[in-house]
C-alpha cells in the first residue's frame, strides 16, 4: 500500500495499529514507539519431481512430499528459534 502511494494520496503524521498479544494480562494496553511486530521477507523455491505408480514409490521423486518437508523445516527455523517479542 505504501509503494502504491497510499500516504501520498492520504498524508498522515502517525500510524497506529492494533495487535493481539496473548501474553499480556487481560485489560492491559501496551505501547511502543517505532516499528514493532512487522516484517516480511520473500523467497521462492522450485521443487521438481518425477511422478510414478503407487506400487513403485521407490522409483519416483515425489515433489509434494519434498515440498512438505521444506515447509515444515523452514517453519521450525523461525518459530522455534526466534522470539517474536525480542527480534535479533
């Protein structure tokens, strides 16, 4: 939205956002100056394989299984090693 010129069309001095934070006590509101809990990185992986017959799975390179393993492994890197509240 920023790249598409949102703030050029609608100038703003500040932007406020709401985010659910389950570890805060009920009824608590927290503030932070600057950026917080926002970030995005993109990359792509192309998985190629070779189909086959269910009776001969050892003769195939199953791209669905390989892609599933990649998704699981990448998820573990982020979710189990990086604290979202205290980024590196």
